[in-house]
């Protein structure tokens, strides 16, 4: 019933949006729930610079920072103080969604406490090893790990229950190894994990495609598979997907924005409409690419339900892994 | 030689009028930002990053500006440490230990000049090391694994064991309080939330800067209030002291050792200026058990060591960032982000593909450091005058700056309340003759120790023998053993010398 | 005596740490220590040194007079008020009130303290926001008013 109402409201909103720009944010703002220079900062820059480049903003958009708990602090803040403020887009990533799925954003908050409004872009997981590692395909690597799961160490930028750990766990599960028996080392972010890979403290790094831009060229690392549904374009076009190598291991890193839970439909539809315009604009799309992401064109109610289904999927994964009951 | 050609290219870039102007500007802003309590290099770089981007500067110029702010702030942090006992940033905590007593004695000018020269020497020495052996060092940095970090932390704790404080047991309590604070937040290994009491602001742990500023700056305000109520706001004698050649000769080896230590610690990812200065201070104190040793009461060696080390570590942190694309500290992580914004990927290819950026930056750091020294020495007279400002004006300014600085980290009032609470705790601890530096160091070192110990055990699958595996661990373990027995060894050598002398006299 | 009180508090604290560490719900861990061991070891050490401190405390040499306590308490109240006002009332107003009160607390005449606080808060607001580009609150309570 509620969703039907929403659809009706959406239709009504669209109608108004078509007639005239009924809503215009007075002080558009993007809240990056991290310190400056981090991933969320880039996500916010995509909307603030991308919209500017695509001429979608009459007032420049400010970027403010609210670090803490992969977005938990910002989520709580929005829910406590700015539930209906249509000015503030907040950046999130699938790392935030994973924490929401595990109830780590606070006991009373879940994915229904925000209005998910638009995507910035996506990135995909990647299986990365040192350039002098003996394996050249995912199958060779999996065979070696299967023979002795304690011999090779996986390491990535987060602990149990984090996005990076999920990638490792999915990879192991798809090759028939119990994720609980793998050797896994958590680092503080991808940079430290790459250093550990170069120093041979770990042998396998389930990282992201985006952070490997330029690194492969240097010849110290090689990428055995991308964890994407299909092959990527450009620099990574030669790298086969895990799926085509026979392993059902996929991980999409989604980056996007949400608004407060009580934001009016006018404001919500305004932003959704702006995203639709941006997705059709080359200046915006090239900003997305510059920040190391692949464009992902989804906004409004469709995006909202997509995000909620992702959280549901993650909750199932977390249950299966024994992270939550 | 190759290096000289590269450096020549670099100086060509650094001496462009725009870049010269930017490096001077960056150093000046950095010194200013560093000297304000609560606002450190991270804020400085983060503040100027969007500005540099908006100004449309070419990438090498933007990087030169931001790097200038970074090491300028490392320079400026000492000023309020020495004069007000309030560290300007995290790397300057150890500077309060001997710097403030000096300025209480009316030797503020001497302390400021000496620390400026130590900082300068530390940076220049580290820069030379960087130019000569950056590629080797980046290899060293990646070979430094979890076990090696564990030993580094144990070594640091050993050096700190005899640190300041009225009684060893109180130092120990302080360290433990810091260590406990370090466990708050999401556990990096298991993802379990520890001691957060359900407060999301604690999910990422207790913010280091909030603890530093709360315990030092806020508690200092309480100390000033008490002195005022007792009517003994003993205004420190101003004095016209300045550093002497004898001072410089006395600390030359201290500075030399601290520069190397600071640089190496800076090169390691995850350890920065605060650890570097603590290890340098601890080591110097540990090995300087002579009759003139009065660390903690205004020993110039206790001032020179952390200052040389924190500046050297700021340079060292650039090595893994430039050569591997891995940040060596929080601030370089932001610099790295800045490079990415300009579509430049730091890493092994940076030196080959964009030598103008890599060498231009290095050359500009030489220029910047000279500029900092030249800027700072004549201004010492002005800085010292800070001491003659009446408390009725100084205290409101300190309060304002600390609140602004802490608020700007997260934009949340929660941190302000927490900072005040920590200020009360810090004040009470000080009244009970606890030194606060161990608390802070426990907080910094504890996290690195726990995380790396557990990483090492994850790699080995629970086998503790991984802690003694490989040449670096042997060396570090041996260094730790030496640090444990050194003081008693030194004493016995001294005794023997005295005995020998006594015998000679008898003969 | 104060040492003993502090040690007592620390003893209770270390007990609480152990108790709450034992409650951690750990799905699984890849090393023998896990998230519990470190805090528990620390609190055991903390309780040992606390007991030591209870047995051998330092002599008291802090004897605050009533006037000192009054001033310290006033300072604490001012800082709590500052923290409470900072975001809502905005930097300028909060700094004016608290800065003026501090200046007065340190012996300045009310008139001059107010003048100083006014000048300081206004000038530093513009310096901090324009020159340093810091995130200085302009006051959320007034957001609707202006």
C-alpha cells in the first residue's frame, strides 16, 4: 500500500517537475561522511563538480565532512537533525550499505531511514597478486589455495564484515573453500594492503579495479580477474571476469547519495531529475570517469528499491557467513 | 650523476616565480596553522586542497603549496608547545616536555631558536636521505611487516618506560589509560564494536586530536585558572636569550641520531610524527644517563631530539607516497588524494613519467625549509612576546582556537563536550603528578601494537614464532634488549671509570 | 588520598572493561587473540598498578581553597556552555559570551571584557572562515531567521 502511494506521489511529482521547476534547493550541500581526500570526498566531488560541469546547479554546491563509521555518524546525524532538509545530499558506498545490513549504523536505523536518490557510479572488485606470483589465471590461484588454504594469505583493507572481507569470502566460497579456513589479514585501507602485497606479507589482495589505475602499468602487480558481471572497457579490457573463468564471484562497489527520510517528494524528485539529466550529459560522465568510477545510471524510486534490495542481499550474505543472527 | 640531473630539473621547476611564491605562502600558512592549538597539518592541507583545486593551479604547483603547508605546520607546532605548554599539533607533544620548562626559566628565545634549527636540520638531513636512497627505502618500507611493527612498538614502549613523571608507576598508569582508550571503536580485525556505548561518534575510535587538545590545552586553562586564584600567575621572565654555539655543539649528535630515526619511522606507513618524536625523545633520554641529565626540566637535548625527529618524519612520509603511491601518514594520505584529483597516479612510475612533479616537489622542499628558518629566526622576538599577553586575553583566545579546531574535524558538538571532559580528567591527573604524554603515546602506540600483533598472528595462523622471523626482526629485538639494559650498563661503565680514576689518584 | 580515589576508580573501570569485553559477540576470528584479549590483558595490568597505587599512594599536596574550586568550577561551566552554544548559537555569539566571561573571570573589567570578546569573536570569525576556510558554525538556530 505504502509503495503504491509512493508511486502515485512520484507520478504526481514528475508531472509537476515537467510543468515547472517547482523545487530548487536554496543551499545545496554534499555531506562526505569521511575526512577530506577519502573515497566519500571523491563521491561528493562527482556531484559538486559534475553538476557544475553539466550546468545543473544555479548555486554552487558545498562539500562538508562528517567522518565516522563508514557513514554511521552522518546517517545518525541526518536522522536526528535534518530529516526533511532537501538541501543535503549525503554520499554513501556499498561499504555503508553493508554496515547497515549488519545493524552497525545504530540499533534503530536501517535502510528505510533514508531516501536513496541517485548513483554516482560503480567500481568492481578485482583479484590482485604480485607480478612475480606463480599464477596467471584465477583457476591456478584457486587450485593452489585449495591444496593448502593455510599456505597463502589473503589481505585487504578491512576486517571481518567489511566490504573487502566480503570480496575475499565470496571468492573463497565460489571456489569451494570455507571462508572461515582462509588466512585473512585486515589492513587499514587499500594502500596498506597493496604495500603488504608488494612486501610479500600477503599473497592475494581482493581489491578494487579503480585503485589499480596506473598500478598495473608499473609492472609490480597483476590482476587475475575482475569481479564484474561482464568485461570492463578501456585499460582493463584484457582482464577476464571471475565468472568467465568459472567462478561465481561478483562484487559491485556502488557509490551514490541519499536524502533524509522525511524529505518532501518535490525535493526528492528534483534531485532524481537532476541525476537523470546528468546521466545524459558527457561533462558529468567524464567527471565520473576521472574519479575512477564507471557510470551507473539509476535514480529516483528505481534506485531506492535497488539499494534496498542490495541491503537485503547483503543481509543474507552476512547471515550466511554467521556475522548476524 | 643522475641524481644531480634530476635535482637540476627539480630546481628548474621550484624556482619558477609562481612556485617560489607558493612555497613561501604554503610555509607561512603552515607555520601559522601549526602554531594554532588544535589545528594541525592535516587540517591545513585539507583546508587548502579545495582552494588549490579551485584556483586551477597546475598539479606540481598545487603539490608544492600543499607540501609547504604540511612541513610548515610541523615547524609551527612547537611554538605554542614551548611558550604555552599547549602542543600546536600531535607531533609537538614531546616538545612540551623540555620546551615549556625552558620558557618558564625565561629562556623561551633560546628554546625557540634551538628548536627551529633542530627542525631545519632534521628536515634537510631527511631530504638528503630521501634524494640519495628513496628507491631503497621504499623497498625497506614494504618489507616492514606486522612482526617488525610489533618490535618497533615494543622498542618504543621500552624507551618510554623511564620517561617523565614523578614515579614509574604513574607513567605506567598513564600509558595504560592511553592503551585502553585506543581499544575504543570498531575492531579492525573482527569488525566488533568495542566500548562504544552505542555512540556512533566512537565507532571510528576516540579521535586522537580530541584527546591531545582536551588533555593538554583544556587542562592548561584549568591550570591557569588555579594559578590565577592563587594569585601566582607567575609571568615568565621574558629574557633576551638566544641559542649559542655551545648549545648547538651539545646537541649535534642528538640531532643527527634523531633525524635518522625520525626519517625511518616516517617512511613506514602508519607511523608518523608523534611516534617519531616519542621514540627519539625516549631513546635520547635512555642513553643520556649522565650527571647533567635533566630531561623533563628543560634539557636542550630533550627539546632538540623530538623537533629534529618530527620534521624528519614529515619528509620521510613522502617517500612511500611518491615512490609507491602508499601514504606514510594521515596527512600524506590527503596529499595522495590531492594528486588523484589532478589525475596523477603516484607510484613507481611517477619519477619516470612526471619527473617535473616528483623532483620539483623535492627541490621546493629544500627551498621551503630554508625559507622557514629564515622566516622563523627573526620572528622569535615576536613569538616570545606571546608570554607577555595578559591571561584575560590569552585564555579566551586559547579556548576559542581549541573549540574551532576540534569542531572542524567532525563538525559535531559531541567532540567539544568530550574534549572538555578529557580536559577535566587531564587536569586532575596533572594535579596528582601524572604526566600526560604517556597517555597520548599509549593511545598512539597501542593501536599500532595490537593491530600488528594480530595481523602477524593472522598471517602465521596463530604461530607466535612469526615474531622472530627475518633479519629486521632480529635487529629490532636486539635493539630492544639493548634499550632495556643500556641504562644499567652505562652506570656500571661510569662506576668503573670512577673507580679507575680513584685508583689512579691512589697510585 | 586522591591517589587512592583515582586508583579505586581505575579498578572499577578495569572491572567494567573485562565485563564488557566478555560480552563481545564475535562471529569468528582469524587469530588466537581476537578483539577480547587485548582489552582484558590491559585491564588486568591496570588493576595491578591500581592496587599498587592504593598500597603506596603519594602524599597529598594539592589543597585547593574554596576560591580555587569556585574558579575551576566557573571555568568548567563556561566551557560546557561554550560547547553547548557553539553549533546552535553560532561561533560569534558563543565566543562573545564565553570569551567575555573568561576575560572577566581573569580579572578584566566587565566593560573591557565585553569589548575585547566582541572584537575577538567578530575578527576571528572572518579570519577563520575566509583566510583559513575552516568549518566555523554560523549558528543553526538562526538558519530559519535570516
